[in-house]
């Protein structure tokens, strides 16, 4: 970079002609929909091997089953039995949360896990129903059909909604639209889960207090109001039993937190609660003392429900809404959880393949009397901790559940509702993540606001509105990132040829008569006005300093290293800025446009307008050129903008 | 940068503690809402001068009127009279387009220009009604009230909608939400204007063919169908007169294009058309021969309409919709036009102040029997070409219009409708910009799609749907920019210390065992999954090459120069990537995090996790460190990912 010579050797900028449209389109489509390059492994393979690989790729069971052995099965058997003991109480509880017959919850732990074991991508994910989606289904579908007045129709609409969820998830997977799930940010999910946990806990107070009448609304205020309005129905027996169970469950959770090795204590605690509750209810005839029980559970595995799907236009809009929203929430939860556990073991989970697996699982589920399933956090964590090795643990769970349905169903009919309420409450308390929210608050205030919007929206308005507000904030933020991209002034770091933000590195030196600006992110219609105004402001500020020091600003260098793309409006903005600067005897040069930007600049003749000699590969080259080769402006005195304040200001 | 020494001197990275929350919030809010730093001029001023400056800032007439003189007035007088000659025919025509009494169009050129002259920021903008908004108002309001069945109520709703537009525009200005207008991109506006021009031209065929019955729909197919369905009503007299006028107007436009000095020919052509049309109709009793005329025009200036505003909840939703959409379109047109002409003279127009001026103009307008006004392109261009110097030309127009209303109104009652149709058609033909669309097609295919979506949406579905589709595409594009940010692999440019994209600069050399990646744009929830997958893909590709060459990939350097901000999800992604790499014996270092990114990294303990020694100020520093100071991974053979394909792939 010989800075000593008068005309230093300049690095050559590439003005290669733009790539043709088909090439750039192909590359853009690939980055948008196939960022993980899924077909890379099939290249350079023989057709027969390619078919085998494709089969293994699309149906993962073909990948792991041939390598499966008894050693692995021992782990999966234990994990499978453990998650079954969680699946029975959770299945019954969440079905009640969705105002469904409890048996539907058990059905949902039989067929969907089998499907997932075939198509699923994750080794640790355990399939089951989830509280948030159960409540959402209930609150949406009960708007059009009351589960008390017409339970048969209500059930049919739930199946239909599950079917729609399945179709939607499969379609998203095939269209490789995993990108949609990306817009449910971590902060949104944290807030949404917390808010949902709060309202679900409050819903459970109905069971704990042994109430017969309750509200169908989900927000905090309505629920608390309903509890106090019906205080004549409060039963102390129910309260005592409920609080006892709740304390027991919380203690086991505490034990797991303190001694992670004892995770199985909290894993089997719900089953213990149910069994103890059953025995207690059976021997004390608890239902005569105000403690309600689940009631009759029909023996036998899932009946077909394919004929029950109901696409009546009267309900279709509601059913589709419920299906799409719960489908998206279920995907976000399932994929996020699958990924989190995979990362712990340095594995990858392909979101698009997961969507297809979830989709198949729900389509088949809706044909076999199951409602919405996904990968719930609690079950998956227990599965992982129990040492599962492959999706075989889901098969074990499915088989255990089938045996339960065939032979043990009636045993669970004495389960007291209050025990189920205690199980749900205990699970929900773990979903309110204070520390996470505090961490968000410390690191990023806007993320915190997004999280709180979801939390309070869900708790005080409705689940739907809370989610929408939070996603809305996330989108506004995403748009603000592009509408107000950061720019900064660069100075030369002493003893180097590099240039850095003068705010961040106050030691870096200003260059006499030269202003170096770094722009970030794409330049295009949504931010071009801002960028123009911001550049002109930088120049005004710089001129104020220059004037004070008696020097004159002669050159403005725009470092485009961080500009990933530009559109027509953006190019026009740069042309306008240049025109304004020229009118004030300031020369503008651009530095290091990236390949896509350079292509647009060539195609739009921008390079011809500003001249190739004003495009540099590095800032150092440009500053050298400013000192030596680029002609100075005519020295006609008042070329400062301060004198004629209307021109730039 | 002594690369010869074994342990080269390293540039110091700034790990300054994060700025406090209030400082960053203030700076963020300023960049979002006050990017032009409007209060900069008030600093360091005495209170009395500050008040004066503030008054001049908020009410621009105080700025220019004291300096006004007769010399300037001569220019403004000429320009004002010229635009009045355009305002009369346009006012009548566009009022008819909005299904309003023609006199309302004349009223709208009296009060609003006066208000704009006081508060307006642009020197060249001429106030008036516009075709697109007139048609939009008509098509929206006529959905709830037919202008033929209940013209009084229809008129009241139009005034109400204008009032809402005014309130909306004022609010946007005070809230400094000029950012909203930025999302109506140039491509959207080009397409929308073109589509609107097509449907307005077709609407005028009613006048040209002299039809009595017509459709209320605006799409191309309905209109053409209506014309042919009513072909028995076609009047040859009307067609001959219309085509004659249209040819005359097109010839004058052609003259202006060829000889820009003769712009006044096309400026007064509409007035000539109207006058000739009046005389022709008067002397030939044209209305007896199937050529309809405007009919009685009431003498006198604007009556008050403040009592006519109607906020009946039955119509409110429609009225608000009409008000907001036309308000936004009017702003986009008015501000864009004001800015374009200001740029020609190196002046700035403050979008937020313009919004307030437009808002006041429409609020007062709605109280004085005017409907929606803004700065139409045709009038403003004529004003500029006629040599206007200040907003005084608007005052001249207002006074001329008042005189016309008081003394000449009845003269215009003989204007044949067919003449007005010819005037509108001729104006609209100029708005279909083939070359612009072709330019978009050449430079940016996505911009072209956005433009075409607006064009065909407006022409074949409805104005609203066309606009929405186009804005939707623009937003998707804005979101894709953040969801799929470009990344590239850097190589060292020969004979330098700089690193550039190896695709763009194929000469730049790979570094043995080191992969340098440049990330662009913010890293956050919407793109973190993509970024992780993309980084891992770069590594896989690099490893394939390394393996072939027999070397081992040991270091991955992430250049964050282009990363303007990061959120929690983004930081977690980087941690995950690092964990995956470490498991494969690859070390990860980051280069030059910008100030906001560094603050987040410190606050979230990311820097503590990766270690300060893995953060570098320049790529060259980092590569030196990779060679010398950073410890090599343990040489235990198979650290390539290829051997254990599940780990990263």
C-alpha cells in the first residue's frame, strides 16, 4: 500500500458485467427456500444410491432403523415407559382444557407418535398435546359451538381444525416456508407461553375450588371475577386435596432442579398423583364430598373419525382460523424444542422436514379421533433425560398407550379433577420464565417489550390478540431495521490502514477535508429518504467542525461494504446526494460495492454517471486518491454550506 | 501490521461498557423520528431569536414573506394565473370524476391553496384536486351511498372523509411518521398511477361516447362491457367533438415535449378547450344534439360546510377507510412531487412539515365545501415551468379562483362534458410511464413485479386491491432483505491487507486452514436460523475443498463489519455456531463488531463466553493470530466433518 509514493498503486475494482437474470434468480431462490442446500448429499452419487439416499432423507426411519440394535432399545424402552406415565395424566388434563372427552387425550398419544417415529427428524422429541393450543382451540371453537350444548358438533369441529392444521403444516414444509416460523421470535414465544401459563393456571382454579359454574372467557379479569362470583360453590375438601397435590408436585420439581439426576422423581410425579388420587377417590367415595371425578372412560383404541370432519361453511372460517393459528404455534414450539435438544448434542434438525412430519401426524390424527399434537417441552425434556436414543421411544409410548386403552382405561375413571388441575398448574408454573424476561430486559429493551406485549396481551385480552400484538411489534422492528439502518463516521486507526467508527474508537483520526461514512444494510425505497437526510446531516456536522478548524470539506467517501443490496430508489438517492454535494463543491466517491450492488449500479448506469475513477476497493485507496489524483474543487472561496444555509440544510 | 514478526502487534479492540439505556433510547428515537435533526438550528440561540426561528420553522410564510418583493411577485403572478387556467377545467373535471357537483371542484382551488401558502414548505407545489383520489373516493363512498339517489348525503360523506384525511395527515406530521410514506415505493406509485390512468381513461369514454348509462365499477372489463352494452346510446356528434379536442390536447403535449420552452402552450390548452367548447356549445345548442353540458354553476364563493360533516356510525367505517387511503396516496403524491422539484434546485422539503400543511389544508377545506386536495403533478409542473418563486403563486391562484366564482361561474355552465373528458384523458395518458417500467425491468425484476402488481391490480380488480397487493409485495421484499441477508466468503487481495468477496474478486487468495465469512445486515430472530445454516454450509463447502487439497480447516472468522445490530436470538445463534464448530475442532473468532453489536455482546456475556482474545479489529489481525497465537486444535486425526457426516451436515 506504499503510501510514500506520490501516485500509489491502486487496487483494481471489479466492474464485471452483471450476471444474467436466470443465474441471480436461481441463486436468490436457493438462498430463500433452500438455505441448507438439502440436495448437496445426492450429487455425485449413482442413481440407485441416490434413490436410497432420497428415501432415507425424506423418511428418516429408513436411516436409523437398519442400524438399530438391542443396546439402543434398552434406553428407548425406559424412556418410552417414562413418557407414557406422563402422557396419561397430561392427555386427560389437556383434553379437559380443550373441553374434550378425556379419552381423546389418550387417543392422541397413540397414533401421532407412531407417525412421527416414521417421518420425524428429531431423536429426542416426544409427541403429545400441549396446553396452549388446547386452550386456544377451546376458546376459538367455543365461539361458534358450545362444548356443553352440542358436544358432538364441537368434537367434529376440533377434528376438522386438526385436519386443517395438518394440511397447513405439510404445505408449509413442502413449500419450504419454515421462514414463517422464524417470525415468531424467541421473545414472542417466551411472553406468549408465560401469559398462557398464567391464564391456564387461573382456569385450573375452577377445578381446585370445585366450581360447577365458570366463565368461557380466558382473560385474567373475567376468570377472577367468575371465581369470586361463584364463591358459594367453593368446596373446602376439593381445595385441601388440590393444594396437597400441588405442593407434592412442586416439591418434586424443586428436587429435580437441585439434583438433576433425580429427574425421574418429577417425571413420574404426575402418574403418582393420578394413581393416589384414584385410590383416594375410590376408597373415600370422594364424588359424594364435592370432589368431581373424570367419569367413565371407554375401553378400546382409537375409532376412525374420518367421517366426522365437518366443512360446513357456517363454521369453516372459525375452524380454519383455529387450525392455522394453533398449527403455527405448535410448529414454533415443536421445532424450537427439537432444535434446542439437538443442539445440546451437536445435531441438526431440519425445520422443513419437521413440518412435514408434524403435518402428516395431524392429518392422520384427525382421521383417528386425535386432536392437535406437537412436541411439548415437558415430555421432550423427560424423554431426553430418560436417555432416549432414537424416535423408538415414541413407538414404545404408543404401544404402552394402546395397552392402557385396551386394558386399563376404566381404572383411570376415578381420577379426581382436582388432581388433574394440580398437574396442569404445576406444569404451567414452570413455563413462566422470570429470569428469561429479566435477561431480555437487561440485554434488549425492544425484545423485552415484544415479550411483555405477548404476556399482557394474552393474560388480559385474549391469546389471539396477545400473539398478534407481539408479532406486530416484531414485524415493526424488522421493518425499522431496514427503514433506519445505522450509519457511522469512520476515522483512521493509528498505525494501520484500517478505518473504524469514531464513536467506538475515539482514538481513530479524522482526515483533513475528507469525510468517510459507513452505511449498513440494504439501501432501498423504505430507507432511501432517511439515508439521504442522514448523509447530509453527517456532512453538516462535519462542516461545522471543519469551519471551526479552518479547513474545508472536499471529499465524502461512502463505504458500501455493509450494503448487501440496493434498488432503483436507492440508486436514485445516491445520485441525488452526489448532485447536492457537487453543487457545494464536494466530491463523492464510493468504496467496495458488493457484487449485487455493483451489478445494479452497472445496469442502471450509475457507474457511468459517477465515473469509474470514483469507485475504490478500499478506504485507504480512496483517501490516497483524494490527496493526489482526484482533482480539487475550484478554489473559489465560499464553498462551505454554512454560508448559504438553504442549500443543504 | 508487521507480518514478519512472530507475535505481531495487535490493534486494540474497544470493549467499552455499554452506554446506558437512556442514551441509546434517545439516540434511537432521534434516528427514527428526527433523522433530519430539525432543532439543530435552534441550539446556541437567544430565547427571543429562538422563538422567532421556531415560528419561522413551523409557519414557513413568516420565513419568506418578510423578504418578499415586487420583483418576485411578477414571476408568481404569471405562474398563478397560468395555473388558474388549468385549475378551472381540472377542478370541474375531477369533481365530475368523484361524482360531485362541478362547483365543488372550483371551491377546492380557493381555500386550500391559501392555507398551503401559509404552512407549506415547498416553493413550487401547486395545490389542487387529483384524479386518482377523486376516483377512489367515488368508488369507496358510492358503495354505501349512491351519488345519484342521495347526492346530499353523498356530498356530506365526501366532506367527512376529507376531514378525516386532514386529521390523519396532521397527526402523521406531528407524530413524525413520514416513515409510513416511505413504504409506498417508487415502483408502487409508478404502477398505481399507470393503472389508475388506464381506468380513468376508460371512465372518460362515457363522456366521449355521450353515454347516459354506465357502470359504477372501475375495472377494465366491467367498463368495456358497459360501453358495448350501451352501444345504442353512442352519439357520433359527441365522438367527433371529443376526438377533435383530444387530438388538439395531445398535439400541445407533443409540442411541449419537443420544445420545453413552449410549455405554456400545453398549460393553457385545457382552458382553450373549455372556452372553445363553451362557445361551440352555446352557439350550436349542442345539448340538443346529444352533447351534454355541465349545467348551472352557482355564483359565489365557498359556503360553510362545517355543519354537513356526518359521523353516523353506519357510514363511519367506509368514510374512515376512504379518508385514510386517499390521505396516504395524496401524501405520497404531494410529498414526492414537492421533493422532486426541490431537488432540481438543491433544496430540501421536510416531509413531516408538508404532512401538517396538507392536513390543515384538508381540515379547513372540509369546513368550506372543498374535497380532498394535494399537490398534483401536472399543476405543480406547470407552476414550476411558469417560473414561480414562492408559495405566493398559490395565493394568486386562490384570488383568481375567487374572482371566477364571484363573476364568471355562469360562463362555464355551457362547458360540454365531452371537452372535460378529453382534458382528463389527455392528462392521464401522460401518467402511463412505459419507459419507467422498462427501466425497472432492466435493473430490478422484483421492483418490476411490484410495479406490475399495482398496475394490473388497479386495472383489473380495484384500486384498493391493486395498491394493497403492491404494498404487500414491497413489505415482503423488505422482510426478505432482513430474513435472507447476503453473506460471502472473503479472500485476501494480492499485495494488500484487505479481504474481499472471492466471487466478486476471483484473484483474492484463500487462506490455508482459515475461512473468512462476511455477514451483512442485522442478525436477529427473523434470520438467525438462516444465518446458522448458511455459515454451516459455507464450512461444509470449504471442508470439501480442504479435504481435496489435504489441508484441515482450523479457524472460522466472522467479519461483522456489516452487521448493524443484533438481538438475543442472534447472539444465541452465534453461541450455537461456536459450540458446533468447537465440537469439530474448529475455532471461531469474530471481527470488528460495531458499537451497538458490541454493547449487546457485552451485556449478554457473549464476549465472556468466547473470550476477548477471539475478538479482533481487522481480518488481518485475526489471520495473523490464527497462524501464531491462537492454539491449534489437538492433532487427533479425524477432526474433519466429512468423517462423521451427521455432526454438521
